[in-house]
C-alpha cells in the first residue's frame, strides 16, 4: 500500500509511555518518508479538526515524559453514528492513508467504528488498566504499578507503626490487575478485586488469623471496581476489631515518567504500527504475547476476552499467610 501521510492520536485516560509511542511512530514514519499529523485531544480533536504536523524534532525529549503531548479526551459525540462519520470525513479531508489510535478498550472500539467506514486504522494498546485481553501488557500499566508500589511502601511504614489495617484503593475500572500486581509486590495481606467475589467475612477471617499469628499490620489492596475504600473501612474494622484506615491513590497512578518496560513496549509498538501500515496490515492492533510483538486483526483483538490469572491469584493467597 502506498503511504504518504498518516495521523496519530491518543484517546481515553492518558498513560505513561504514550509519548514514547508517539515518538516511535513519528520517527519510523519520517525515516520512511511518510508525513505525520498529530491529532490533539483524541477523537474529540479529530472532529474539531485539531491537526498539527509532527516532525522528528517535535518528538524530541519526550521519551521520558508522562501524559501525552497530544492530549486526550473522552468524547460522547464521537460515539454516535454522526460523530464517527464526521471524524471519518476529516481523515479523508486531510488525505490520511491511515490513523494510529493509542488508547484503551473504549478507543479500540472507536477505531473499529472508523474502520467500518473505510478508514485504515492501527491500534496501540495504551491504558494503565491492562484490561485488554489480546495483549499481555498495555502501555502505562507497568509504570502505574511501580508508582502504586512506591506509595504503598510509604503507607506500610505508618501502618506498621500503628498496628493498623490499611486499605489501598487503586485504579483499573473493571480490572483488578493494578491491585493484584502491586499487592503481590508489596506483600499485601488481602485483595479485593472485581474478578473474585470473596465474602468480606472470609477476607477478614484471614486478616484476623494473620494478626493472631503476630502480624503487626496488614495492607489490603482494593480495586476501584469493587467500590470506595470509605465503605470498607467501618466494615473491616468491625469484623476484625483492628483499627482500619484507607487511602485512594487516585491520579498519581496515571502520571510520572514511564518505566523502562513501558518505554520499550511503546517504542516497539509504535515502530511496528508504522511497519504494519506500510505492509497494508491495517485494521489491526499491535500486541505483545508471551514476550513477542505481533500485529493481529482488530476484530480478533476486540473479541479476545481478558483471562484472569488464577495461578497468580492463588500464589498471592499462599504467600500472604
Ligand atoms: N463502542 C464505541 N464506539 C465508538 N467509540 C467508542 C466506543 N467506546 C468508546 N469509544 C470512544 O473512545 C473514547 C475513549 O474510550 P474510554 O473507554 O473512555 O477510554 P479507553 O480507550 O482508555 O478505554 C470514548 O470517549 C469514545 O469517544
Ligand atoms: O480520568 P477519569 O475520567 O476520571 O477516569 C478514571 C478512569 O480512567 C482510568 O484511570 C484509565 O482508564 P482508561 O484507560 O480506560 O481511560 C481508570 O483506571 C479509571 O477508572
Ligand atoms: Mg479503558
């Protein structure tokens, strides 16, 4: 396929490493004599015609920056048939041969809606949530987990000093991966995640057992998909008889410099997205599976369910006795 000009946008929640992906896309395109337009503020900016040319220099000094230099959005209008049609027409007006969408599971459905109208799209999974089944990791997840770990270590100091239970609420929408990975790395005593419907009485019985065995404090990881920590504090305190506090880590999980892992993931995915376009391998998604980067059909990516890692969950239960 002849490729003269492509577009790139970031969509949904920003994620550390999105800039590294933009950089890789632009540099790979420029290397191959392809022009790049950056579209600001995701699908909203596409409809509002917020296009700006990107050169090799425009993406200098961004590999280590969190957030997204193109900015992002959640667009209700784009989700309507009229919104998608309007957006597809903008792609035609600007003569873009393909569009790279960096975003999460919502954005990949948005990309699919554009592809149904004849736009060539390639999706790069970028979200801290790690909630896309087709890829083992999404850009930003590793950094978000590291940020959570850093914060939890600080909470652990005060938790230990007061013999308290501390609930740490993390992001992830309907996915418990941030809670589970950070919980594993911090030796959390309990996990409350949407994938596992464990009665609170059962969780508290385990917490009491730990305290009876001499554990001085406990970290309880709570995924936001299970509710707010404030609703759990009085219940856990009552069921365990141990003073309980809580913290919502909030947006600090979304910011900051990307980890080495996310920079590498983003660089490979950006590089491969442009190569896929040059090969005509469009309406696709770049994924990493079992340590290998692959380009798979977008329909297949959308249809791939996120499989819960039961083995990891079981291991965490064993290690946290
Ligand atoms: N089913 C859909 N059809 C078309 N566009 C969608 C669809 N779902 C989401 N989008 C678009 O993608 C944007 C980002 O999705 P969202 O779920 O908020 O974030 P993420 O892509 O990070 O999961 C939405 O604001 C909307 O404009
Ligand atoms: O930024 P907002 O609109 O408050 O959204 C918060 C949501 O965004 C996330 O941080 C990232 O989700 P997406 O990548 O799907 O946009 C979720 O973990 C959280 O539920
Ligand atoms: Mg999402």
